[in-house]
């Protein structure tokens, strides 16, 4: 299984496609399919049948986006971030910003 640099809880920007430029929080990373669910981006409508728990009708939910079409977003500097891996002083594996060498906080799940 592949290890991705983008994790659930990160804020990302869409780099290509019809949602280019939109930002949102990653809800879930689908590692097997190499896709991510981004909050309030790529929203689709689905018709669902009624069940005991919910009424039927039209439901809006996020569809997945390929992970290569998103980049980590730095809100303070208003720019996308290239991410790398390195070991910190304690020997822990951490993510860092390749342009500034700043260690990124772990928001992921």
C-alpha cells in the first residue's frame, strides 16, 4: 500500500479540473483507489431509496478526486506547498515544506 503525503484533516487546493482553485479540508483518503474526499468540493447529487433510518429523495455528497489533482495549502502564505519526508531531532518521521524546510504540524488521522 502506498504512503501519501496528504492526510485526512489537511487543507488542500485543487490544482486541475473543473474545481481548480477551490480549497477544502480532506475528509478521507482512499488509499486503494489513490483518491481523496474534499469537503464541499466535487459535490454530486444522488437519488436514494427510503430506509428505516432515513427518508428517500435527493442526497448531496462529495465525490472523490484523484490525489494527484490536489496540493497541500498554506493558509498564512496563500500558496500550495510541496511536501517531503525527513527525520526530526528525536528520530520521528515528519512532513516538511520543501521550499522553507519548516516542519508541518500533524493534522492527519
